[in-house]
DNA sequence: ATATCTATTGAGAAAGATTATCATTGCTGA
DNA sequence: TCAGCAATGATAATCTTTCTCAATAGATAT
C-alpha cells in the first residue's frame, strides 16, 4: 500500500541520506513486492521498469543503506545470493519454512523462542539480541509426493 | 581421537568412492579439528601440511562428497564462505551462538524445538526434516563491554 | 542566475569463493 | 600388459558483490 511507501520514505529521509529518484524507485519496488524475498538482481530487474537507466551498483549501495537503517533485512537461504525483505516485526525476525522439493519459502510469525533464549542466557551466559531460524522440509503441497 | 578417524574411513569406503591418500588426509584434518568450523581454505591449509601437493579443487570435491554422505555438515555463518563440521548429532543439527563482538561461535547441543516443529506442522502443514538456528548476540566474555 | 561544494550515480574493473574443463595419473581387473 | 575409469591438479570460467573513478545532480552561498 502507498501509506507504507510514505513511511519508508520518512525513515530514509533522516538528513543523513538524500531521497533521490533512484532510491524512491527502489523503495517503491520493495513495497510492491512485500511478501517476496527478492535478490538484488530481482530487485534490479523490477526497478528498471520504473527507472530504466539505474545501475546495478546503485541497487547494491541502496540495499546496504536500507539495511543499515533497519528498513530492510538481509537474509541467506543458501542459494548463493542475499535476499531482502522489509522489516515488519520487532525486535526479532520471524522464521522461514523452506521446501526442499519446490523451493517455496513461507513464514512463521510466532516467535516461540523465548524459553530457548532464556536457556541460552542461563546456561551459556550468552546474551541474545536476534536469531535466524529456518526449517527445512516439505510444504503442504509437496509432503505427499514420494521423491 | 583416532577411533573416530577409523569410523569416518568406513563411512567413506562404501564402494561408491575410493579411499585415496588425499581423502584420508582431509578426513584426518577434520578429525584433528572437530570443534572448529573450518572453511574450505582453512582445511586446505591444514591438509597441505600432511599432503603438500594436493589441489584446492580436490578439497572442494571431497567436501562435497563428504557432505553428500552426511559425514559433514555445510553451514553458513554469514561471512561469505561455507564452513564445515563433522556430523555428530541426529537427526537434527545443534544450534550456534554467534558473538557480534568477537566473532566466536559456540554451540547449544539441546534441541528444544520439538514444540515449535509441532506447531509448524499443525498450523502450516509443513513437514520439518531439519532446521538451522543461529543466535546472534554477545558471549560471556563480551556481554559486559559497552561498544 | 552563477559559482561552488559534496553526495550520488553508472560503467566497468576487480575481488573472492566456488565450479567447470581437461589433460594426466593411478588403480583395478581382464 | 593393456584397457577402462575414477580421481587429481592446474587453470579457466562463473557468479555475486565490492571497488574505483569520472561525470552528474542537487543544494547552498554569493
Ligand atoms: Mn520473511
Ligand atoms: Mn557446530
Ligand atoms: Zn513445496
Ligand atoms: Zn564474544
């Protein structure tokens, strides 16, 4: 929705960074594809529909800035490239379900790790500030196939 | 210990793959550094002490084979290269604590995800076969520093 | 409006990890 | 001894990401 695009613009427009047409186009694409986990290349292809002459380096630079500002979250699903999504939960991130057959990525919004994080603190003296949790397996569509 | 090295040799010697001196040297290094999470390059450097003329491609090829045989587990800690460790737990893997200050990686052997995996199955119809869980934060040595 | 200053940009080179290619080597078994 | 084939090492190629640098755009001061 456009309201979210406005909020993101505000987050970017902190004085530290300029709001350029390239950065606007990138934010627009991220808003228009909220539920995907796009790679830099995929974002690049979609931004070029709005701003055909943008350079790939600008995509990478902007993704870095948005990640620093905690507007974006950078992830690794093991396919050899970083993937990004808008930060919508706090302070910790949601979990991902990766289907080993069709490659689909779905989400688990519930955290449910409080108990485990307490254990980690109590037994290892480790202060947890974030986590990355992925489940590998078979999605509802794929679990009944054999291969 | 050497007993473990013998077991690994047996796992490799299934008829599908030959037990070569290069592969023996790689297994030896993996046994001698069980508790580390070495990269291919780090393994390469250590194997060359035992077998100086080995090629880097052989390292990569062998790590692939050992991973296919479930002797090794390939991991990504977000530092731009794959890291490996001997598989010692089953069926799921243990968790890792990554210190954001000193970079140390420690382990949590307890699984404690059964409940969450049940939830994932019940509410998302997703059949879990493995997981990857990393906690980011500050280790016992680093949690009391400010920066 | 003009000059000035600086952040941003695009193109392309470079880096770094991993994979592919290919000729050579070393076993194994007839 | 020879044929067949897996394994190897050197090196090229690939792929994503970062770096470099000259050109540009936008803001500010004059
Ligand atoms: Mn997500
Ligand atoms: Mn480990
Ligand atoms: Zn699926
Ligand atoms: Zn630490």
